[in-house]
C-alpha cells in the first residue's frame, strides 16, 4: 500500500476517533486509500488484504468492519437477510444488487422517489429505509 493510501486511511480513522492498530490501518487504507467509495464483503476485503501482503485473519476483518460501522465510518447493507456488504459512502442512497455475480453498486439517488412510507406500528419508529434494487442480466 502506498504512503498516500495509508495517510488517507489514518485520517479516516482519526476523524471518527477510532483507535489505530496495524490491522485497522491496513484495512482502512484498502477501503479509502484511493479516495473512492467501496462496497465490500468481509471475504472480499480479506482477500484484498492478503493480496496486499497483509496477514489479517477473516475474524479480525469481520470485527474491524463492525467497529468501523459502530464508529459511523461505514454502513452495512444486508442482501437476502444473510449476505452483508459494507459501504464507505455514508449518505442515504439506493443500491443495485447484481444477482448474477453478487455485487452491490450505488444506484443514482436522484432518480429514486419515495413518496410515502407505511405508518410504523405502535411503539416503533422508522429509523432507516434501505433500497436495494435487484438486477439480473438478460
């Protein structure tokens, strides 16, 4: 990883006051080191870390992604109730999920219009609305 990627990762962690460890720093650099938003699974980030020469266990990757979500650095997007993707783009936005190759990408937010939501049940409030538009190739 480049010094610039490591620096961007360190700034990202510092902004959320996340304690920096070697593993967290390496994963942060992989996630934000090029300035682009990412949609990763724990498995894909683990593979990227191995490709970068890092020795980080899959369990540590899972725990680190959870810590990043808890710190407000990422959001988790669940597909099919079991497959989790982690997104570095924090503002509300919809996603396309490509069923053929199990990839998640941003969908254009300016083309989405939600005009009404159902009323929340008594004793509950809506905390968030996730929009995942499932796609398959023809």
